[in-house]
C-alpha cells in the first residue's frame, strides 16, 4: 500500500512538472478602444495618447494588444465594433460613445460578457452607470470649461481700452457655435460661458446660435452665415471646441473682420492660432491626463479593484499670457 501511494505521489509530481514546463504563456491583454469618430482633433490626441501610454506600461510579463475602432459618428457602426470586441473575448474596453442613449444597451452587453468597461468623454446617465459595478467614467466637468470661456470674454470686456463694445451700447453681442445635440458638453459649455458673463453683470445679446457639430468646416460655414446676417454687430464668438472656433476664424478672415474668438480643448492648431494673434483664448481639455486616467482605471477594473462611478480631470484656462506653457 505504501509503495502504491508513493507511486501515485511521484506520478502526480511528474505530471505537474510536465504541465508547468509545457503550459503556454499567457497572451497579451486585449484592450478594445471604441472612438465615436476619428475625424476629431481632440479625440485623435486622446486615442493616440492612450495607445502610447499603454505601451509604456508594458513589461516582460505583460503586453497589450490594442485595437482602436472608428465609429464614424454612427452608433450602429460603433455597436457592431463593440459586438466584435465581445465576440473576440477582449479583456477590457474603453468606449467613447457616439450616442449616449445607446449606453444602457451597451452596458448590458459588456455585463453579460463580463468585460470591464471605461466610458470616456461622453457620460452615460446615472441610471445607466448603476447597471453594473465593473464600469466607470472618465471626463472633465464641462460647466467649468464654459465658465473659463466666459472668464476669458469677461477679461477682454473689462480690459483697459477695450474696443470689444463696437457699437458702444453696453451690451455684448455674441455668436455661439455648438457641438452635437446628443453631447452634454455642448449644452453645458453653451450655458456656462454666458452665465459667467451675466453673473458678472454684463448685458449680453445672442445674435446667432447654431450647431457646427465639433467640425471645423461646419464652423466656417455657420460663421459665414452669421457674418452675412449680422456683420459688424458681432462682438465675440464662442465655439464649444477649438475646431469650430478655428473654422469661425477662417470665415472672419475671409470677410476681413477681426473679432475675439474663444474655443475649448487647447489643441496644437489652437495654440498656434493664439500665438498668431487669431484665437483670443481656449480652455485646456487635458487629453493626456484623461487618456492616462482612462487607461489606469481600465487596468484597475481588470485587476478587480472597486472604483467609484466617475473620475474628473480639471480644465485649465489658456490665454496669450500662458499658451506657451501648453505647447
């Protein structure tokens, strides 16, 4: 009996050693990143930085297989891409939704598949975020960016020798170029930029407010329309992002007009425009900070950590006085 037990033990030891020696090494961590569309300067910077940061975290034992998809601003397309990630058993997802109303259905999918997910840039509702404990959101408080835009305009209005009030009526006449209706940042930046001025006692008049959908070309078209209607009555232009603001500047230049234009994101082209004296100011939407935080939270979820439902990366006001600090 003792010989038999000894034989069993030795057999188990040999088999265990054989298994350990022949076991396949664990493959790379599969990270799926779904972006609402590639044709967006801010999100291009964001997705590029996520990839760079993930690669910087690699070790001898841990590698990352990164796939980034272009939703082409179409939720059906993006949902198919997410379905593909799920079918291929990706380990963790980072999703920049096209349409926030799709959040609930997508959360149900990733929950059923057991794939931890970080939402970025477009925040699902509180109700949707409560559907599972393996999801979180990383973004920046849009109302702060609007407030900073308002502060930039207020400083220009109150500056000694300001010529902003062209017609001398004591009222700031403005144009607002807005992002997509389905994006809460567009509504909050629109609201809080003007709220800051009104709260400071500045009388304002909205001349023109239209959607340019975060797009430079659309910003130029809408600004040309505003110029055709209001011309020299326009005293300041707000863009919910830099791309639209830069489009507005193109239209103003074509009309030989000089009007303060204020954006959001502090993209490289926007910083260059400030340096040229074209863009009056912008607000840093920290793509690097958000990219790193998004990746960190994705890996924390994958590890099994318990996270809160939202993480915020602060905005920073950027003007001709400090823009060089962000180049």
